[in-house]
């Protein structure tokens, strides 16, 4: 399984980074984890074919994590001439929020006729689902977004990839990431507490309970970008490729 980080920035473009978006391939259907507002730009920059994406798995419904979906769908309709279905899996409320976003950004687009279907699957914490050939188990996290926010534990190609999404510490992060082949975790600050976000110090104190095989920190503020990983974690960079 191959993971390419298309965007690892926060909502404010810290470090000049794209919004959150991870591309996974090489284990059956290609899929995205989150699709922030700048994700289609990142796909063009890093040579990812939008038509090769079969599914998008969403952690939550903030613009820097799901705001690229209208443009991905419109690209399929108007530019890339997509024909195969696109599955979008997200928390309860995803379908309504996607329609509202499309109408706000490109009126009429939510009901336009296309040569492909867009299937929205709403997933719930604690329920393992099959989405586009990938097994996904959402976990409840603490990050208000007008709908439930999740961390995701994903099983594909015999590997486990876990992602905290945006959240302050919750105990469910332990089973979410336990012994994952790769854990992608928010590391918003070094030690400074920020409500609804995760600091490196808080996560580091609990890593002995999680025991991931590898750890990537993402969604970093400027202070965290400047922090020295010192071999303790992999600091995400836009365009980075990791084998899982």
C-alpha cells in the first residue's frame, strides 16, 4: 500500500501547505482520506489522476477536510470526463452538507446530470463498514464540525492505516491506533493546549499504550512545523510518499 500526502496543512495554510488530503493506492481501489479545499490543486501538482480515485473517506465536515469535494466532482463532470462511480463516505450529515456546499460554490451543480454517479455513504462510530473495497471503522473524537467527527481505522491490503483526524485527546485514540502499521495523528502544537486539537506532548505520553509501528504527525501549526522530530515521529510534508 502506498500513501502520498497531498496536503498536511492546517486550516490557515501554515508553512504554505495544502489542506488535508491523503491518497492511498496499490491495495485495490485508489482512495482519498479527506479532501480539503485545495486538494484538486494538489492532485494536479503531484500527478494524481482524479479519475483513479474510487472513494473518499471523510473524518469531518470542516472546509479544510471536505471542501475540495465540489471541485473533485465538477472536475469529473467538466474536465476529466469521469465515467466510473465515486463513493463518498463520511459522518451522518455528509450528504446534506455536500449538497449545500455545491450549491453555495457553484449553483445548480448538486443536481446536474453527469456521466457518473456520486454515492454518499454515511458511517457511524463503532460500526465497521466496507466502502469501495476498503474496511473502515470510525471512532468518535472531539472536534465540533456541525456533524459527528471521527478518527478512522482503515484496513486494506492486509495493512492497517489509522488517522486521528482533528481532535483533542480522547481515550478512543488508543484502540483507533493500536499497533497500526501507520498512524497519522494531528500534532497541532508542541505542548500548548488548544481546545479540540491534539498536542505532540499529549500524544507522546500515551504512545506506549497505542504502539503504532510508525507515526506521522500532520495538521501542524508554525511552532510544530519548526519542532525537531528527533527520530520520534515523521513530520508530514506535502508530496511525501510512504510505503505501508
